[in-house]
C-alpha cells in the first residue's frame, strides 16, 4: 500500500524490492496498465494497493526479511521516497491428518424383487498421524458409527499411521434392497476422523446398486419307485418307474439321468421317447412330467437291501440347470415253503391257516435253516371259551380251520414241551386271532426247545449207593423131637460113600 501523505498529487516511478525485484510493472498491470497516480485528498490520505505472491521456504528456519523502496514525483518533478520491510519466519508445521474411505457392495446388480446386499466400508489412514474416527454417516443407511464400533468390540475406532503402508479399519453392514421401478440405489458415506491436535480429516465415497427383472429359475423333481419293494433273496425281476416333473416356470430339456447302480439311463429314456430329447413343458398351474420304466433282476444271498439313487439334470433355454434326485430301496427275504392249500377258493365266511415251524435259531421268525413242524395238534376256542375244533399240521407244517364265523378266536398248541417263539401268547397261553368274513387269516407259529448237551463229569451230586444187608439163610429146620434124622446126617453119609468109591478105584 502506497499512501500519498502530502498536499500534491504524485505519480509512482519506482517500486523496488530487494528480494522480489522491480515490482512497478506488476503494480501498473494491476492498475489496468496505467501509471499509478495517487491523488492528494486532504484531509484524508489516498493510496494505491496491489499484491504479489511468492513461494517461500527455509530448511534452516532462517527468517525471510525484504525491503521495498518506492519513489513518486509531483507535477514539479519533485521526488518523494519511502520504504518498508517485512519479515516472514519459518517453523516446522504440524502434520495434517488425511483419510480415505472405500464403500463396496457384494452385489451391484440384483433382482428388482429384492435381495440382501452387504456393504463393506474400509477407512484408511493415509496421513502421518494416528486418527480416531468420529463420524460415519450414510445418506441412506444413516449413522453407522455405532455399527462400526460394535464390530470393533464396542471400542472407539483408532487407525494408526503406519508409514509407508497405510493402515485401515473395515466393517460391514447388510440391508435388503428392492425396486419395483428398477431405479438404481446410490448412497454416499461421509467419514470424519481427528488426530491428537483435534485436526479433522474427512473423506467420502458412493456406491450404486442396480436392479433388474430376474430370469425365471427352472426347477424339477424326480420320483423313483419299484413295483415290488420286498422280494425273495433268490431273485426276482423288479421294474422301476421314473417320473421327472417340471415344477418351474420354464420349459426344460433333460440332460442327465444317472443311477448309481443302474448306470446312465438317459439313452433308455430317450429311446422310450421315440429317440427324441426329453422336453418337459412348463404347464402352470399344473406340473407336467415325463415317465419311463426300466427293469432289472435283483437278488441277494446275504439279504442286504438294494438301495440306489438316481440324479437328474435339466436345462432351460438360458442354459440354467435344474437338478433333483431320489432313492428307492428293495429288501430281500427268505421265501417260505409252499403250503398245502385247497384248490377251492376261500370258503365263506372265514378260515384260519396255521404254518408251524421249528425255530432252530430262536430268531422268532421263519428263515433259512428253520424246518416245517408236522404232527402238531392245535385246538381252537371261541370267545365263550368253547372248543370249536382241532387240527394237526401236515408234512409242510400247515393246519387249517374252516367255516368260521367272523370274530375273535384263540389257538392253543396241545404239545407243551417246546417254547413258542412267535407270536406272543396271551395270559392264558393262547394265540389270539381275528377272523374276518370271506378272508383267510394266516398265523405263523414257531417252536424252540433248548437242548443241554451232556457234561463230563455229569451235572449234580454223585449218586448215593445204598448198602443191602442180606439175612442169613437157616441151615435147616430144627430137629423135631420125634426122632427124625436131620438133613446134615444125610449129607455126611453121602460124603463117606464118595470117599469109599474113590479108594476102591485106586486099589483095583
């Protein structure tokens, strides 16, 4: 600022700065490229003012002092002079905190019907000072600072300065977004953080999620069923029926039918479809389907069940795949021997057929190794405890009661030296049976007897041997008083005769 402090108008002729050089052209340029005439406006001084900028620095913190000298002349060419100095000092500046924020969505294009979107917020400390986050404000999601601090263990968010690698804090927030009008969802987050001098650093970021009408998703189901789920272990032909149903809004073409036991069945299915691809239309609201069959012989010596799984794939016109699977199990059993049945149809009103077998392994069921039990007598009682009839099993273990009225009957096995393993007996030791008119009620009865093998030594205490004392036999009756010779007299006389005979034989 050059001020005319005298009574005469003056024209500036020199503005010379000892550091910045000749500044008169700079001043005249700012005066519209005109000479600088400063009027005398007594009693108030008038002035001319201009500016000039320059970059200053000092590694040694040495002050920058410069002097400007100004000359001006009046209309008599009399010169007036003045000068001034100014000093600029240097100091080490306080570091300024800086941060950045990045906001991203896990899916930027979602169905217009709605979907959960998870936003990730990363706040990075890009400056030389540790900072504490004081604001996280989203224009659509609101104040997210409590959300972030909760994910930080309910602690303030302090982000250290780790030069040269920036450190950051990251958190997520999820929200459901939808738009019937397909209007994009754009939101902005503003973040503030302060250093220990309470200097604030700020940053913001925006993220956009767009909406689209979703492509319909194809869906299918598959049902696999066997015509017989329990067959003899010796083997039988089983026919599987496969029904593939289109349960979605799109027509689909079947591309895979793979059974883990039966192999690739797609070719078989297409053959039964006239050697054409299997296209199943979508028939809303009623599902449409394709069905085919496949037969196979199954058997199992070990009675292991046969379980297999079929997997089916189908695609729509957008090549989107729908998948489904199903499993089916066929069990095996030991076949029972043929029974002697009457060639005539079941009589009216009802009958009971008994199959009697020896339950060798005490398994409570007839299986391999068990034997039909013949010549076993059964009695049949009605509810009034009246004996209705008796029947004896034949060589096949079968016994039949016929011409029975509908009602409850009780079967009693007459033989009692075996344990009945099946079925369960009632409190009276009988088998309760329900007879229905025009039907045959079949009852399988198993017997088991535990055999204890001989042991050495035998079980039980040793036998007791009783001592038998014989009475002495009398040598003869007492001699009667009548003078009769006793028997021993005859014995003695006979002995003498024998001795005499022997002597005479030796003599002669």
